[in-house]
């Protein structure tokens, strides 16, 4: 499990550790990792040209000490001081002893444009808002250069706790972060500025409960349902699908496709697209009535492509089983009805749908995804999976860490992809996973399947569904391809 902690938690852990270590020892642990990462990125350190963008405080100190190490290995290192009166004295002295120079009275632009590597040590993890004008001008020059860019702990100008970018910011090729990931390194839009992320262990002792967590293969493999010798289709779970309409029959087909590959033993379909569903998936159990007459299920998926059929969505919400609400179902889901449910509810909006539910502009949701998913979960008393470039899963109570999905590809932004995800997550609900696990495991497998289906080129939703078995098998170690 990859975890991320808030700035407050990180600073408390740093203070506790520094109290037990000799002065400066913790910084040197971080600097050693930073300098090694810079050297790896350069490939050949001797003769390379390195520019340090140095702000006040420890982030600037880290950059200066790392620059000193590179200078001792033969790099030409120059430091641009944005706050000379508050520069880290020990770091600056170390750089000068190693033969590094300080840029004064202009000249920074030319050096940056000629650099092989730029080290961003302008602002630390406590920074709020975009960069100040002088730093923003330097970030613009860096963007025009051909230099590799390494950010110290976090790209300057992005917000560590939220992933928000409120103004100009540095775009890094590599971010070297210390002790633990920060939420902003895992959540867009800030994640886009971080590039690759390298974690340097500096010995922090962190609490068990993180701010964010991201599942890895081993976590997903542990959560996936496994049939036993005594299993039958009903013991494995039955998922009901309320989807499709005369205008959108494909939504039903795709939701059923995802559900059939999600671990449940059977899929019941309710809706006007039964002929299309049976033509593609004859194993589906279809019903002519609404959800009340469909027979027993362990979970419902309600909404993909239902159009104006609010009654079917309402019937599904009345059932005393977990319900996943998606797409058109989100428009029809009464907030009080959702809050009043005793069984779990999983909502799966994209940013536009979340914005409509919250009464804000889509841009606000996309700029502050973590705040939006938490607010929506609290407002509806439901688990919420917020789809998008960074998929987040939050519980209503807010006690558990928000889950962030680490898989996926931009090619998943294609019609019907969300219907496949809904069916998959609903099937996992029916097989016994809770809303948080079902949503995050489904997002993980869906992202992997999207990668397999696309292979760097455009793909379509039904191809993503077809790749779900490969994604399922892919999370297990090579020596254990199946259970």
C-alpha cells in the first residue's frame, strides 16, 4: 500500500525524529537521496551544468547541500537565490566550499537555458497559492529550457495537502520526496507537475492512519473474491443491473459486460435493452418487471443510460442491499433517500456530475478533487468514487483514508468506459466487498484493463471489458497466476 500524509503529520514526525538525532543529520539523509537521484538523472555528473533555484528555509538548504555534492563530483553548479537574506547558511557555505557559485544581478535566465539539470528548491511543502512573480518568471524560463527538472520534496507552487495548483508552478520531470508521499503528489492537477516520484526513506515514524492510500497489486489480489469448492452462482453473489434505454441500449450491454467479469456468480438485468443484452451475453438473467420483481440480488447497479426512468432508480434504492448509482441515476437519486438508506451506497460520478450534485462549476471540482469527493460523500452519506484523471474513493464518515487509484490511461476517456466500471464495481459489491474496497479495486482493474486495451492507441469500452480477465490475473505474482 502506498500512503500519503498531511504536512502537519509530516512535520510532527520530523520534529520527533530530529529531537533524537544530531543536529543536521535528518537533512543530510534527505540530501543524500536527493543528490543520488540528481546524479542518476544526469547519468554523467562530471562536466554537467546544474542550476539550483533556492528559496528560503530547508527546501533551499536541501538544494544547496545536494548541489555541493554534485559540485564535488565535477559538476558546474550555480545557485540562484530568491531570498538571499533568508538563505540556508550552512547549505550556502557547503556549496561555496565545493566550488559552486552564486548568481547575482541577473544572468539566471541564460544559465537555466544552458543547464543540463535544474533543481527546484524554491518553496517547501508548506507553500500556499501559486509562485510569487520573481519565482514565476524563473519557472517560465525553466519550462522553455531543455534541462531536466528535479523538484525537492514537492514542485514549487503546488499545494501539498490538496493537490491544487492556484497559480504558476514548476513542472518537474522528477520529484524527490522525503519520508512519505504527500497527497499532492498523488492527486491531479498537482500530480501532473510532479513527473516521476522517488521516495527517500529518512526514518520517519508515521501513524497508521494516512491521509491518502493507493492500492498496489498485492492489496488488490488480497481483496479479490475467490470462489471455494462449495461455491455456486448464488453463493458467489448476484448483481442486478438497471441500465439502458431505447436511446442508450449500449450502456446496458457495457454495464453487464463489466458485471460479468467482476466476480459475482450471476447478473440480473432489468430494463428495455434486454434483447441487446441477451444477444451479446446469453448468460444474463433478464426480467420484464422492475427491480422489485427481478428476484434476489446481493447488490444493484442503477443508472447507466436509463435516461428519464427515475422510477427504476428509486426502486433499486429501496432495496436493502448495496446499491451503486451512476450516470443518469445520479440525477434521479434523491439526497434524502440516499442518506436514509441502511444498506451501503456507492456513487460514481465524473467531475461534471459531481459539480451538478454539489451546485458548483465543473472547474471547481477538477481543481479541488480531494475536497469535492469528501464533500459529496458527507452530503449524501455514501461512499463516493470520483472518476477522472485521478480517481478518488471516499467514505461518508471520513475516518478511513481516501483511496487514490494508481492505474489508468487517458485513453479510458471514451464513451461507455464508465458503464463498464459501474458493472465491475457492482459485481464486486455483490460478491461481498464493501463500498470503499469495491470502488477502489474496480478502479484499479479498470485502469489496468484500459492500459491493456489501448497499448498506446485509441480504444473502445467493450475492449476494456474484454481485458478485465487479463487485468485480474495480472495483479497476482508470476509464480501464482491464479488461485
